């Protein structure tokens, strides 16, 4: 089994350059993140060496990357409902006082073997796996409101609801956005998509309105300068970091915002620190790497012959790029302040381990598709299973 997988990876990487681009982009982002964390660890919180901790998480992520590379996709496809059920139960357990660990007013973590595991992070991939299988199995009913749209939406809504209770609005919104996009790509009716978007935005607006803390963030976001010493303090300091760096930056370790001014400089607001020390040109280059990674994954996923691996790959790509959009939008003042790290760069164990696993799973999808396609006559398979080669178009409604 392992030898067959290794042969499939060799054939895939030798015939297509996408796998190398994915690994290169991932390696560059992780390396840049470690560089900035090594600088930040010398400054803003001397008692915590986040560089060493991030290295430890990277080392822990490597086995998860290998698991993603070599796990049997047929096994995941067959048991995705049980995997999702397990994480739904875990999301319920994390809400129980005494079991779930509370940090900064949110109960999101469970202590496992000396590490704090954020269950909602792993619920992302469980949801994507289940959606990929559901959309694959219900392809013939994609225009049906109940089967093709309402049923998967209710499952995703229940997961988002549990995450809202932690509370973690950002992760819930991320999972919801990925699910809606996958439903759109599967060919669901546009009317249903717009109704879901409107309903989701309405629910989020009501929840924010009823939560004084988050409502305060919205008010501060609308007038940053007048709230720069209160609700918008973090955003204001982040903007100062961008302005201070200029085109070429102040140099590694020379940034001022990371000293004591910018809270959460190693997680949610690491991008302003990066820009202040390395400059706007480096920041634009990082965004270009993210764009290259997303386009490479999307382009490769489009060529996959299995709808399950196609939706799974799309879901992973969307999870990464939406997280980038939210983080960059928050630190630049385009979106209200919301705690969400920058993929591969921000400090964070659960998210980094999950990203390692997702990249491994991506390569697994691509190599498995290559192996299965090489082992059969394409013309014969096309005659037997014509739907496998048809690309899903959101416009074929």
C-alpha cells in the first residue's frame, strides 16, 4: 500500500508541476512565519519563545502531513459521517465547564496530552470531508431544494451554531462561507444560495447586536481614530505598523509595535509586524504567494476526475484563502476586528497542524487521481462513467 502510494506520488510530481508549487509555497510561508516569530520572540514577550514553540508545532505537524498524504481516501469517504459526528460531539463537550478550557472569555480548547487542542479547527476539515462526500453522492439531485441544498445546509448550520456558542464567530463564518461556496460550485440554484447568504448575515447581525462586546467592536471599527485608545486600539496600532514599515521595512527586530504596543502580535496581528519589519513590498509578495497557492490548487482540482476529491480540494483551497482574506481584511481595517490567524505564518498549534494535514490531503487527492487514471484506459472509463469526467459548472442550472 505504501509503495503504491510512493509510486503514485512519484508519477504525479514528475508529470505535473502543481505538487511542487504547493510544497514550495507552503515552505516559503512557514519559513517567513518562523523568521518573524523569531524576531518577535526577542521583543514583545521575553518570557515566551514563540519561535521555539512554533518549531515544535511544525515538528508535530509533519506526522499529520504524512497521515494526510498516505491515508486511504476511500476510508475517509466511507467514514466521513462518523468523523463529522465525532467532532460534533467534541464541540458539545468543549462547551462543558471543567472540560473546555476558557481563554479570553471563549471556551474553545480541550487539553490533550499537555497540548491545548482547538476542536473547531479540526471541525473545518471534518465538515469539508462530509460535504465533499454528500455533494458527490447527491449530484443527480443538486437542483432539488431539500436534498441538494437544505439537508447539507442544516448540518453545516448545526456545526456553526455550536461554534458560535464558544463563542467563535470567525471560525463559524469561515465554515459557513466555505460550505455556501461548495454548494454554489456543485450547481445549487442561485436563489437558494442568496437566501442562505441573506439568512446567515441576518443571524450574525442579530447575534452581534445582542452581544455588547462585539457590538462595541463594530462601533469602534466605524470610527477608528476616535476609538484608538479604547475599542480600536489594536487596529490603530496595526495601522501604525504598516505605515512605519514603508516599502522596505525597518529591519528584523527593529519594529516598535511588537514591543508592548500591539496585543496578539504573534497571532492575529502578525501581518502588521511583518510589514513593519520587512516592508510593504515583502507583504505584497506574501499575498502573491497565497494567491499562487490558491490558484495552483484550484487549477489542479479542476482537472480531477472524482467529484469527491474535487470538492475536497476546493474546500481546502477555500478554507486557506478565506482565512487569509479575513485576517488581512481585519488588520488593514477593511473588516471589524476578529481573531483569526494568518495561515502558516501566525503562531498557533491547532491551526498549523490542521494546515499540515490539509496540504498532505491535497497531495493525496492529486496523486491518487493520477494513479487511478494511469491504471485504466481513459476512453473506456469515459464510456463507463461519463459523469466522472464532466466538470461541474455553477452556471449549468
